[in-house]
C-alpha cells in the first residue's frame, strides 16, 4: 500500500513542479500504521492536499505581508485543536438519523469533514480555532496546518472526511490521560508528528490548558516545542472563540508562550469590546 500512496503523492507533486524526495518516502514509511488503521488512506490524501495548499500559499504569501521580516526566518508552526463536545444539543442534532440539516444528510450519505462537524457542534469556539489555524499556521510541506485531538483516533486534520459510523467511533470514550483508548493512538500520532516536523517547529495548543487532559500527553512528547496563547488564560470558551475570530479579521497573531514553564491560571480578563482585541 505504501507504493500506491507514494504514486499518489508523486503525481500531485509532479503537477506542482516538484518531486517526491527520498526523505519524504522514508518519513511516510516510518509513519505507516498497521492495517487496522482505517483512516490511513484519509491521512495520506490530506498530506497530498496539504502540499497543494502549501504551494499555493507560498506563491501568494508576500502579496499582503510586511517585507521587513522574511517568512523563512520564522519557525514552522502547527496548531493542535481540542475537540468539540459530542454530548450537547447541537451534536445530537447533527448525528441524528432523522436530522433534516444539509450537513447531517451529507454525514449520513458520503461523510463530512470533521472540522465542519465540530464547528457546528461547538459553534463559536471551534470555528474560531479552525479559522485561526488556517490563517496563521506555517507547517512543513508534508504536514497539515492543524490537527484535531480525538477521543480514540489520535490526531486528525480537520479536513478529514468521516462517516457517521466513524464519527461515533472516534468520539467514543473519555478524554482522560489515564484512558489507554485515548492515550495510545494520541501518543502514536504525536510521536510521528514530532519526528516528521522540523526541529524548530512549534506546536500551539488551541484548547484548555487548565487541566491535564490535553497538556499532559502533548507535553510528554513535544516538550519545549509545545506552546499556547497567553491571552487564553482566564477566558472561557466563548471568549476564546470570539478572540480568535477577531485576530483572523485583524490579521493579528496572539502571543505564544511555552506550556512547560508558563503560569496556566489567572484572573478573568475584561470582556471583549465591540471592536479590537481585549
């Protein structure tokens, strides 16, 4: 199966005017999961899509950016997004067999991107996280710009299409560092991601840093490369979502600080005003 996926990647890169390097082949071989991982083909398709998107982004990156600092001098940056809750009313709506919503019908028929599903379930918060990641990520060419933490399927790019059956499966279980059904696939994907990323690549967690459910497994593997927005401290989910969307609109990034040495608890900041960033 690896040769087949290499051919897919090679055809995509040929259209981009580049080539599948021996290093890329080795990285893909080293990260090929067991045959039981039914989402591997989806992951490879997303790698291909990421290369196409990355090439287009690079070709237009200088058009609207300040030229005083070359983008090549900035570290690579990948965003890790916490998942949406699947126990709420909106989650039940989208996962219902009788839901008349277009997204629910798409999910039942051919599947839908997990990012769109989580955006509907969570509303402002996940929509803000995904939009922010698309706006400010600078990932290596063979990796996605962001990955979603799941309860039992490790890390998935938000663009990953899932069926209703797969959605039930990957959302099953407790997001608890002591739960092996959560930790085993997550630790596996974190190791792969850490190995495939460049040494100076930063991983920014867009999720709760007040508890250990995300911080503990990510910090164990990513160590000093794990960051989070300092402006998240003291904010609730809705406030974070609004803040992220305002940053995207303004083209302004937040301040990233290392998780391992940062103070993760603090007073609640002032509410967001009607304009600007609080």
